[in-house]
């Protein structure tokens, strides 16, 4: 179980394609029987802003790039 953050997971998956909605990425996490949704804005994070969005992923998290 290696710890990866959102940017690392996206890079491992091959990055974003040209049609990806970079500002509408979401991380879905099940906690205590409920689903929490965290926003992720790729351009903000890679520009050094909103770095708190680049959270460490947990087993079972799902990253959705629309």
C-alpha cells in the first residue's frame, strides 16, 4: 500500500487528455457509510494554488475526470 496523492495518481494513469474538464475533477471517498466528494482543480494545483486539494488518496478512493 503506497501513498500517492491526486497528482501522482493522475500521472500514473497517463495524465489528462485534451478533452478533460480540468477544473471539475472529483475524488469520491466512502467514510462511515457515506460518500464524501472532494473537488480538485488541476490547473490551480499545478500553478501552486489550492495545494490542499492535492490530498493523499486512500484505498478505495475514486478519482473522476469528466
